[in-house]
C-alpha cells in the first residue's frame, strides 16, 4: 500500500519537453478518480483478487476529494422494509417523467444498494435511528446520517485495500492500443511530472461536470466554489472518452436543483427532512399550483423548476417556510447542515437570520451533468464497460441510470470493479506506450507552460467565456433554463471558436497549467452537451431540458435515448438515438 502524495508545488519553468520527467507505472487496474465510486472500485477489486496491483490516480488528496469531500447529511436511496429493488426502479422511472432510463442498469444497482450503505455503517458512518433502532427516514427513500466523515471513511478503506494512490495527479488522456484502452496519462500538479499509467483495465470515476455554466453566485473570477456541485469535478472523465470516440448518453438530461439563494446550499434538508413548505412572495404554497403534476410528490425536475416558474410569473422570490418549525426542529436542521454545508450556518449567522423567524430564500442552481442524479454519462453494458473495450465507468460518469446518489454510486463502484476484474483476467501485460502518441500528448499538455509569447489567454478567461456562452445560449439559470435552435447553433459556433483558441492558452505555473487543461475539457464536454440539447426537439424535463421552440413533450419521436460520439474524421460530435427498453411492468408515468 502506498499513499503517494507529491510535495508542495515547486517552481517549474521548463524550457522544453526534454526537461520534463516521465514517470511510468504498470498496474493491473487503474482507477481514475478517488472519490466515492473510485474508493468502492478499489475496495471491491481487492476483495475479489488480493493479488491485483491497483492504482488510483487522484487530482486532489484522497482523504478529502470528490463530491462527498465535505460530508453529507443524508443518503437519498436506501430501500426500506416492505419495498423491493423493483419498486425503487419504478420510482426512479417516475422521477424522470417515465423515462428514458436504463432499467437493466438501475435494477442491478438497486440490488446492491443496501449492502453498500450497510458497508458504510460497518466502517463507522453514523446512520440515525429511532428509539427502536430503526433507520430514520426523511422521505420515501432518504435516510438521515451524520456524514461529515463520510469521505475519510471511504478513503481509509481504499487505502487498506492495498491500492497505490497517486495524489495530485490529474488525468489528461487515455492510452489506446488497437482500439482498446490500456491506461491513461496524467499531469503531476505539484511535481510537474508526466505520468504514464499502463493498465490491463481502467475505470473512470472522476465525478460529474460542474462549472460548464455560469453560476449566479459566482460574482467575479473566483474559483467558482460557490456552486452546489463539487467545483473541481469539471467533466474531465467525460472528455477523456469523448476524444477517443466513446459513446455518451443523455447529456441533455441536465441536473438543475433548487438551492438556498446566495449560498447554493441543499433545500431537501429543509423541505423533505423537516417538512418546510415552498412558498412564493405572496405566501402561497407553490407546489399546490402543480397538483396535476404530483404536487409535493412531483418528479424532481418539476419540484426544481416550480420556484423558477413562480419567478417568471411575477410571484418571486420563493422561500422554504421555516417559520413554522419548532425551536427544537430549527436547531436540529442547523445541526444537519453542519454535516453537509457547515458554512451555511455561518452564512445565516452573518446575516443575523433566524430561520424560525424568517423563511430561507431559494433559487435554481446552474445546470450540471451528473450521472448519479440524472442520466448523463457513458453508455455502458451490464459490466459497466463503455463502448471502448477496457474502459469502465463508475459513479457519476456511468450514464443511463439516474437517481443513484451516494449509495448508488457506491454500488456502481462495486459493479464496475467486478466487470473490470473479470475483463483483466484474460489480458496480458499492456503493450509498451506508443512513443509518438505520448510525445504528442506531452506537447499538448505542457504547451501552455512552454509558450513564451507574452500575449495569450489565461485559463480563467477561457472558462468564463464558456460559462457565459452556456448560460445565455444553452439554457442556463439567467435564461430560466430555456433555449432554442438558434441559440444552440450560436453556442456551437462560438464553442468552435473557443476550441480554435486552445493554442493561445498560457500558464504561469503548474496550478494554472492544470486549470488550462480543465478549461479545454470543459469546452469539449460543453460541445457534446449542446449537441444533445439540440437533438432533443421537445421539452421532456422542464428546467432540466426546456426548448422554447418545442414546448411540448413528443413521445412519438423522442421516447428514446439521445447518444453522441465524436467522429474521428471530422472531429465533430454527432448524435443518434437508441430505443427505450422497458424491463419492469407498470405505468411509466407513476411511482
């Protein structure tokens, strides 16, 4: 076992590629990303075969990385007594308006789900229980936890599995041989090394894609950290496969959530956990207006979009009415926030706001691509292998299976590990690296740092231009998530301009070099997202995917999956469809 952390960032000003040190590492299984799913991949793979050499490439530090880095206050899917995995799939199907979702993937995940949550409890995660020892539910499938230590618990188990963890190494590309993935390359963001990981099987578990869109809470050139999603999960996992021709699915099914305004904290803690109703500025209960769509039990996209519809109708701002909570419940609510958004408690205190006297204002988030919440990600088979042999996806990167959340992403890690271990048993040692391809990738990676021209584009400038473009033309929060054909065409034209400007990027140090690579990844993923939004000429999930020029749902033509793949000849992202395949009986429109 090794937890290989690079030293503090050093001054690194090479004058040529010849000065850059190359570190070559061979392994059986490479895991890109050491978050929730990545940790479970390592744990399960080591359980299946203790002789495997397992390597985790982690951009941050594994003990506090990924979307669960700061903790959680709930696990949103845990099957209660009297319910079955099939019930959970039907509920998930209803939450995305009847589909599409991969029912085969969803069912296999649901069958693993409870055991994964129970693993976490055995390892030390406090799950709240009532006086009779029963798990405390705060909704139909949600359970309450004290989860501040959630990520360290996972990371410790991953390290105990014997995996070698390379911290502070960000992935840059996949290694390919004969159409198969045989590892990946990475940039050491502290030591400046170019890492070449050769592997018999590779699992990408880098989380979702935040920061593609401008957040209304990002007031200047800050890190973008004031968003709901982890701001450092920026879509690299999708970009890696996209560039090699992997098939992506359902990117248009973006995740848009209702969050606390000006801070972007979770609202389910208040509305679901403590039953505080959503009201508008006229003190009317908002969801009662959407009774025909399910009211308080409406699908998640309806509940997320309803407060924004109230704003558009002139009945904003909207709130969670916490003034009806008892002092005891208000205190308990704030304690729960300390397990997921502890700084939100300080935020309220800085404003002198007492939730028992003043309701908490809410607003919509910027959109995210999250395969653990909605269906966006890689198209995978039942072993969680992508359309590139040897490349598997786990957690947020695995598409077609929404509503996984924390527990389901753990389950995806286990399932991907089983698929990868089965695959690599028939594999010989990976071939030696293709030296010309490696040299070309090194030149691409280090170009912003080696560029000597004084003029150029800083990574933050490229990022901010993309975020404004996506927000204003591809259905961002400032447009109340609406877009149309002409705006999407405009976005694609200007994304192409941004891609043509990659060779003007300049970086002054290793940190800014990492940001340059991230900005390029964002732009490439954004192109695929816009193509998906353009291909679905209907409005299927208002808020998540709203077409002003096609305001109605069109089951005749679009009750299907929208897929994309980059054409290797043109370099453009092309879209096509796959049919919906219903596995379980029952009305797809109802939970």
